[in-house]
């Protein structure tokens, strides 16, 4: 009975992926750069079994049905296609962080699932192939496969759109202090959100300027230049949220407490603290800083009104097999 357990970290995008040029294959309209989040992880076991009538999926101990199961099953179809197998699988997954609230749980989930399922199916994929496979489950999952600071290249198609590490975790001791302002499921998931990106008149300008922002961000990461990183990371997050807010229908992921945190971060930076904010498709605010400053930043965040919890993560490694 071929079984494999794999673990992967979520990642926080410094330069965001928002919008696909091919929805089914999850081919993005722009490249993106992220950092893996150490300490937070999805851990997934896949067991293929002859005679199972259908795939089964449990998340944090609860049996899943409907859309969640279908998404996993569709992903397993891709793995079965590569492995020339028709065996169904039992998938068990655990997250050690809140699901569905802007801490990219789908990224960690599909990176761990890609590694566990491909290994259990007898495939031996190299990192590049594994990253491209993870992309089919959730675009940003391709960035949770390689270690540390990661860039997802646009590519020309399915065969070359995947992520590579641009610097290992030990390159730069950064931390992400996640100010959790809501831990519930978000109203519009990112898959539906990507499909709306093109309806915003601002998306064209965001995409046209992406190569420039990627360049600034890559250079800031490689040169460990926090001031330059802060400027481009906040700009990129604001641009993506401007697109979201101006798509039709409009998507507002921010809550009042999100803005409270963003404004406080701006004030702290003007007062000399090395911090910046970025938000994915959810209300929680990711506050980046030097790892040495994380305890102080996290204590300040915890005092702001509306902040329920602060999770702190350093720079994480690659997706890995654990059993
Ligand atoms: O991978 P998805 O489909 O969940 O999209 C992620 C989109 C953002 O988190 C908002 C941005 C990003 O690049 O991670």
C-alpha cells in the first residue's frame, strides 16, 4: 500500500500573483516572489489503495466533501495521469495555523500534497517538476516547494511555469509577524478572485509594471536591503488590493482592524523601526521585520485594537518528506 507523508510551509508573497492567463492550468499573468514561513506547516499523508471506490480527504480530523474534496480529487487526477494509475487515495492533512484567512493555507496544502501524492504514486519528481505540479492545485503552492526566498517565473506554458529558490533561508534573518484580525473563512476564495482580476481597469497597469517591481524586490532580497524591500512590498500589496477593490464585483478583503495595523506599521517605520506590511487575499496583516526585532514588533501588534493573535515565523525551508 504506497503511502507517503510530506510537510510544507505556507509562504507570504512579497510580489503578488493575482490573475491567470490560463485558469485551468493556473498559469499566472505575472511573476511573483515570496518567502516561506518556518514553523507554520501543512502535513499531509497520501495512501493509494486498490479497491477504494473514491478519494477521501480529511482536514484537521474532519472528513471533507463537496468542493474541498473535489479540488483534492481533481489534483490527484493530475498525479494519476502522470503515474498512469487509476487507484483512488485516502488523504489526511493537518495545518498548524488558521485555515482560509490570508495565511496561504492552500499553498502549504498543495505543496505538501504534491510531494506526498507523487511519491506515494511512485513518481520521482525533481524540484522543478514538483513545483509545477503543486501549481496545478493552487498557483502559490509552487512557491512553497523550493526553500527560503522563492521566485515563480511566468514561463511560456505548463512545462516551464514554476518556482525556484533565489536565496536559502539563512541568507537573511527576516520574520513575518502575522497580525490575525479574523480567523474565519474568507468570503471569496482566491480561485474565484483570480477569475475577476481582469475585470478591474487597474489590472493592466499592475501587470505592465510587474517586471519592474520583481526586479526591485529580487535586488532588495539579494542585497538584504530592508528599506528597498519595504517600499516595493507595500506598493505591490496596495496595487493588488486596488485591483481587488475595483474588480466587478468588488472584493474587499481588508477589515477596519487591517487598516489600523497598516497605519501603525507606517508610523513605526517613519519613527525608525524596520517594518512593512503586506496582505494576501484576507484581512490578516503580515508585518515583515528583522528576526531580531520580531519579539518587539509582535508585542506592539498584539496591543493594537482588533488584533486577536500574532503568529511569528522566520524563513522556512523546502517542502519535505517526513515519512
Ligand atoms: O494560490 P492562490 O490561488 O491561493 O492565490 C494566492 C493569491 C495571493 O495570496 C493573494 C497572492 C500570492 O501571490 O500569494
